């Protein structure tokens, strides 16, 4: 009798669910970050397939409990939907995806400004290099009088 279930099928189904309860939020958080950084079908497909075994396994147990007369399956099923599907699986994915998108949105204008400043500095250096170029095309060293004037 493992995890309150007497049959081997229940123990086999409950073991991934127990492991998902402990590690699932961290895995789904990482999946949300992956989906936000690299949009496409592959990350989203893995975000659905990865929790399918542990979350779907518990669903199978709830469907098997429908055969028991007098069971309070609706309370258990609503708790399953709230915790396993909502809090453990969907919420961490949404948090990872949302935080990554917010950080990217905040960093994008700053990176754009830094790139514009780098271009302006390059242009200023190029202009200063052309202004300092002598008649022979080379750069002229500034004399002591010119350095003092600056």
C-alpha cells in the first residue's frame, strides 16, 4: 500500500504526481521563461507535454473514483483543478513568462539608447579624426600651444 493506494496502478500514477508536486513549479517556471525568450512551437509544445503525465495521471484516478458510490469526487476534482492545474502548473509558467517579458520590455529601450549613444560617439570620433587630419592626410600632433588652448 503506497501513498494510500492499494493497487499498483494507483501507486504508479501517484509517484509522478508526487514528484510533480515538489518540482513542477520550478520546471514550469523555467518553461515559461523559455517560451518568453524563444517564441515558437517547440517551447509551447514542451510546456504542454511535460506536465501531461503527472497531471493527467491524477485525472485518471479521479475518473476511476467516479465509479465509487457516495464519494465526494467533485470537491476532490475542484481541488485538483485549483492546485495541480492552476497553482502548480499554470501559475509558475505565467509568472516566468510574464517576468521575462517585463524585463525584456524594460531593457529594450535602455539597450536602444546605449546603441544610439555608441553610434554618436563613433561619429564624433570620426569627425574629430577628420578635423585633426593634416594636409597630407595624416593626423597632426598638437603642439604645446594648441594643447594649452584646449
